[in-house]
C-alpha cells in the first residue's frame, strides 16, 4: 500500500483535476504542431458528457448564476488516467 492510507480523496481529486487540465493544455499545444495535423482533430475533439444549463437566482441585491459543463477531449482523459496511475504509484 506504500502510504495510500494516509492520503485521502482530496489528494486524488487534486491529481485528477491537475491531470485533466494539463491534458487539455497539451491538447491545445498539439493543435499548433504541423507534424500532428492529421491526428490532432481526433485528439482534441471535445465530447459533451455533462452539460447543465445555467440557473439564475435573483436575490434583488445580487444575481447568482450556477451551471456546470464537462467537455473533455481524448488527451485530457489520458491525463486523468495518467494522474490516477501516478497517484497509485506514489
């Protein structure tokens, strides 16, 4: 188990979010590389998994808007898988 008992779900969520963000950034960088122009559209195509439309709450003093959208691409999914693998190894 090598220390996994001391780390909680918070660290795992941090790893997953970091992996997704870095994967998304890497996907945007791949778009600018001419040698990968043939496979880049497949790697950075966004898949709509969850899309909750914004809800507006008017409290007459302040207006709040809440919404959530999850549109990962293939590279960010790969980043999440790599982050989970690294979390298990470390």
